C-alpha cells in the first residue's frame, strides 16, 4: 500500500550541526498526522524537508509512492501545499489575488487565470469562509482572517498533501478550533493527507490520528495520542512535569504542564 | 459570470491604452520644446513629412530632439522597472537602484571604462555592469542575516552611494579633462550629452524589459516570501539570479548614457502600486510606460525652468523623489 508520506532514515543538518538524525515514519493517505516536541528539536525542519524547502543530508522522502526528488518543480507544488506559521507582507495584495496565487503551479509562466481557476479560488474562499473579504487587502485583516485566507490559498492549490506549521499559534482558542475543524473537514471531504507541526498538545491529541514526538532531533515515539502522550514520556522530552489524564472529550488524553508552585 | 476577481486582462488593456496615450502626449511635448524655437506645429510638420529631414527644423528634430526624447523615455522606463524589480526581490518598498548604490557602482565602472579609453560597447557597458554587480553584492552582503535587514539594506545603500559619489569625483579630478560639467553629468544625471549615434546601445536594454515581463508571476509570488514562492513551484534561486542580472545590466546601460538619475524607481512603482495594486503582470507595463512619460516630463522641466541653458534632470527627479522617500520612511516607522 502506498503511503502519503514515507520518510526513511532522514538526516538534516545546518552546516555541520545535525538537526535531525535518522528519522523514519510513514503517513497513510488521508491521515491527520501531528508532529510534536519541544522547541528546537527540528519539527519545522522536518516539515520543510517534506515540503522540499530543505535538502536532506541523507535519507529519502517519498510522497504517494514516488521519491520527492523525482517530482518536477511544478508537479511537486501541484501535490503539496504549505501553510506557514504567519504570513506578512508590505505589499498590498487583496484576498482574491492571494488565494488565486494558489493556481500558480497549475498555470503556465505567463498564463492568465481562466474560469475554472476562478471557480477553484471561489470554492476555496467559501470553504474557509473568507469569500466576503475577497476585495479586502491582506494587511487589513485580523490574524484569524489572514490565516483562513492562506489556508484558502493552499486549498486552491488542490494538493493531495497539506503541510501546516503551527497554523494556530497566534490565534485565540475559538479561532484555533475553527481553523483545525477546517483541516478536519478537508481531510474528510477531499481525502487530503495532513501533516501538522503543533506546540499545543491538547489540540494535537484531539485532531491527530497519530502523533510523532520528536526529542533532540530523533523520534521519541510514534502512535495514537493515548500511546504517545504519557506523563513519563512527556516529562523526559520536555524536561518538565506534565500531568496527563483522560480528557472529557471522547477519552482523548488531556495534558497540563505543572507549574512549580503546584509541585510537592 | 460576475465574480470578485480583478480581471488582469482588462486592467492590462486599460493601463496600456491610457498610459500609452500619456506617453505619446509627453513625447510630443518633449519633441516640441527647446531653445531653437522649432515649435509644436513645425514638429508635427516634420512628423507628417511636410518638412524634409534635411531642413534645419528636420535636422533638429531627427538628430537632437528625437534621440533626446528616446533617451529620456528609455532611461525612465529602465529606472522605474529597476525599482520595481528590486522592491520585489528584496521585499522592501523603499529599494531602488539609485538608493541602493547600484547606479553609483555602475557610474564608477563606466568612468573607469571611459578613462581606460574603451569602446562604449561592450567595454564601458561591461565594466559599468561589473561595477553595479559589485555594489549590489556588497549591499546584499551587508544586509544579509540580520533581524533589521530592511534598515541595514538602506543604510548600506546610502553609504555605498556616498562612497561611489566620492569615487566619481576622485576619478574625474584625476583625469586630464576634469570639468564641472562632467562631474554634474555623473552625479546628477544629464540627458543633454547624448547623441543619436548612441541609440543602438540605448535600445539594447529592451530585451531586459522582455525578460522581466516574462517573470511577472514569479515576482508576485516572491513578494509573499521566498519559501512561499518555492512552495508554489518557483525556482527562487534561478528567478532571483536572472532578475538581478537583467536589472543590473539595463540599469548599467542607462547610467552609462545618462549618469545618476535618482528616485525614478521609487516614485513610479509607488504611484502605480497605489493605483493598481501589486500584480506585476499589470505593474510592469505600467512602470515601463509611466516611467518613460515621467522622465520625458522631468527632462522638459529641466530644459524649460532655468532662465538660460538647462539643468541636469537628476535635480528635478531628486526634488520630487527625495521628499517622497522621506515620507514613506516616516510612514513605515509609525
């Protein structure tokens, strides 16, 4: 069976400094896969490597049964879309223009957008509920609206794999859930495979089918949330005592880092 | 189907027609004004073949005014486009060939080439190109890998500019025929020393326009960030390299023919971004036509305003552009 993402013995280094050592994992098509781990353990580097933005020092990445290196540049970006942590620009593109940029991998160098490109962009904007903002400038929107626009752009790209780098880091709880619900719907309705980096262990547990816990550039644990999120493992990885119990929502594990004043 | 998407094609047609008309009008003004008193109606007479090319009016028209207007138009288009490209590549709305010191580097190169007695093409143009690439490399190096990249870029450019200005005066002072006129030409820009024999060199910038125009969509994507562009299928390294080389080349040629004309690349892209948004497929033609018309009109002021003779066109462009730069800097810091 072909996997959406198949990473084998991946190594990443910045100069001489190794960031990721011998990473292997496989994500079935249509899975919601979340990468967690402390700051500086290489989560973003791993995501960038899968996105083709960072060349591996060793190892292989295959997407949908083909080596990533075997894809053409355009073909690759027709298959994979990336939603970065935050997008800022000094240049006043409108929401409609921004979302339409998602069609770029599908268009020739100087091709004008056609009706079906507009249709794809409109559908994407309706999906993330930003169609009413189409004529607004990106820099005039709130953080949550802007992130929905960037996700609409990624959807407009019509990828089979969506890579998300802490897409909700700067948002309030309501917007966090709203954005991640959108991802869940995208996976369910369109069969998109989702690979997400997250700092929020509770959101990771609620949305992720499986989690990958990174520790100092190596895989500490892979599996469903209740397997990965154990108090011992988290304490060892994060270097901080973390309380884990069964949450009130569907038995998904709930995690609370324990402040010093409650320790005794 | 009524939808909320701007029609690139319609905007493109509109921009081309409107600005084409503006450019034509500016060119007619430019062709009809001058100290020799060949008036607008005489200009029209030459243009419509009612006056022969070997008459005095015909000679003034074909040998003096037309080359001058062609020079103003091409240099204006080049500098406006140069500004647009650097702003996209550096993601900094204040970047511009003159402000970044790239024009200065080209001028130093051109003067070295001229002093060495090289032919205008390819000799002088090549050394001017090397000069511009050298300053560009240095400015980019200075600004690389800092949190305050945007400001250190401008700061590096300002210093590069001051250094190149000093080098220009130094080199001219060393040369045998050191004249104030020459120093003024290089430092403030001057369109009056151009002759029609230089037209082929001038028009060699045109292929560069084509290259930039072809890369309009990748430039749009680059504005949203390098990684974004790469994730959207843009070969960021190749596109950046091609754009930098094409832009430095055309700016170097413009500088070696007209000296340092500043701020055109700031004023024109800024106006059109305000009017048209950020899509380069529309902005590039707009900047080409608008920049051409703008420098023709600036040159007209430079020729008509002084009581006797004329002044370097760079004075006019700096008097318009520098205050705009200061305003934009002030607004960006708020």
